[in-house]
C-alpha cells in the first residue's frame, strides 16, 4: 500500500487510544480547505515512504501504542487496504479509518470482515452543496450508502463536518437530519490550512471561522437528531 506520511503518536486522532497515524496519498475530492493538499496528488511518487519503514516502526512501538489510524487523502482508494489492515490487526492493534464515504463497497468489506474498530466519516456539506464544497461532482448515492452502513453496523464511529464559513447553521441541521439516530456527530472548527509550499490559492481560505458562540448554537440545533454532539477545535 502507498504511504506518504507517518505521525508517530497522537492522543486526539483515535478517541480513547494512543495511536500512530499513517497517511495514504490521493483523493477523489478537492476540498479547498484541505490540510493535506500536499499528499492528494498521486503523481508525487518521490514522496512515498517505503512500506517496510512503517512495519518496522509499529513493531518497535508495540508497547507504547494502542491503535493505528489510517487517514489520507482517501484510504479506500487503495485496493490492498483490507490486507494491509489485517496485517496491522494481526499485530494486536486496533484500527481506525478516516474516510470521505465515497467507497461504500470497500467500507462494507472492512466492516463485514471485522477489520476496522472505529470509523470517522466526513460529511462535507448538505448533499446539494457537495460539489461547491468538494470542488468536484460526487455520487451522493455512495455517501448515503456509507452513512446507512455505519448507522446500521455495530462498529464505533463518528460523522464529522468541518464548519467552513460557506456552511450555514441551517446546513448543520440539514446534515444532522441525514444522519438521524447516529451515535456521534462532531462539529469541527474551521482553521485556515498551511499549504507547506504548495502553490495553491483560494480566496475562501481567508474567510474568518465561526465564533465559539455560533458553534455552540449549531450544536444546540443538531443535538436533537443524534445521540452525541461534540465540538472539536473550539477554544
């Protein structure tokens, strides 16, 4: 499997666990606020990390880490993802997957084969605004299928939305209705990404994030639809 980065330890990416985060390259979305823009281009082969480096690392850190987070980019674009996760779990790790939900077939396979312990699925916007926020045409049927899969599964999971200034409070309610009954919905505060030398300009990046008061107001409006609502990144 292609790997483009490793975060050696994290206390926040896997709820309740000390974890390492592995990043895969490539994505089928082009969100203007992406913090990992430098890895979504699959042509950057020179920046790939030898897979053996990752295996050696997690073997060495087995006594210190509890879980592995597979993030990206979009990890479900990697055809050998199931085999890769199985090898991680065979070492005794719990596995969390970060996904945009565009590949329900892969998600279903991972769930049915008990390969993932926690899933964080990003819901970018109300369905009618996906193209505007994601910068490309998205098959919304696939997004809905992934939502349904997680809600009906016995897995631990969360849905999460980064509240960019282009989303409204009403959009938050619309999203919450789509995931009605879900275990957990995370509202993430927007922060301007650092593009790390990537030549990328978008005037929307300079828009101010919502105030703490507005984020709490959105939370109060959506918590009627899901079991738990969490604010993340709000000071």
